[in-house]
């Protein structure tokens, strides 16, 4: 994805929470992220796995650009080969203390089912008319990334 920075919204009790996030990757099986199990976002996702994510692709002024909004359900993935790929692709994780794929601090999750749509200022007054794209990935096959190498997707 060309613009992997996004905003991820969760709910804690009755309080919405939103924070900037850097998506790891996206493919036909979903949108993939990682976090630490000590963070509030992890706890919030465990309590309520429903999220909304907003990606923004800036335009050249005066064009404000386009957004892609994704609403869906998070699934945590306890897959050692997948976590190995993550650690190879994001070596900074090793420096902050989550350098082993079996480390309980390292949490990988995906949004594998939900709905997405694209929005621009042209759609501002007709948001409900914008086409929604439903997606649903099959259940996570344990060991799915066993034979992949980093960037080999």
C-alpha cells in the first residue's frame, strides 16, 4: 500500500480512542498490524475487536486527496512464521525488546472482514451513496507464511 500510515479507532468502555498507526501490509487476506500486548490499544481490541481505520492519500493542492475508510473486526494471529517475517521486515522491533517471535509482548492482528469505501471532498454531501466494498478473508491458516521470505509476498 502506498500510504500505510493511518488512524485506527477503538472504544474503551464508552469512550472512543483514536491513534496514528503504521499498517504492516495488506493483501487479499486483510490489513495487517502489530502492537505490544502492554499497550492500551491491545487491551481495547481484546475487549472489543471492532475498529474503524482511515487512510489518507494527500492530493496536490488545492486537491485535498482521498481517504479509504475500513470498518471491521480484528483477529489476533498467534503464528510464529508470520511473526518471524514481521521481525525480519521491521528490525526496529528487536531494538525495543520484542525481538523473538514467541515473545508475549509481540501482538500481530489483522482486519480480515469488514467493509471499505473511498471518500473525497466530491463525496462530502453524499457519503451514504458511496459504494461500500465488503470483504471477508477465510479463517487464518496456521503457518500460512511458513515458506515466505520478507518482501516475498
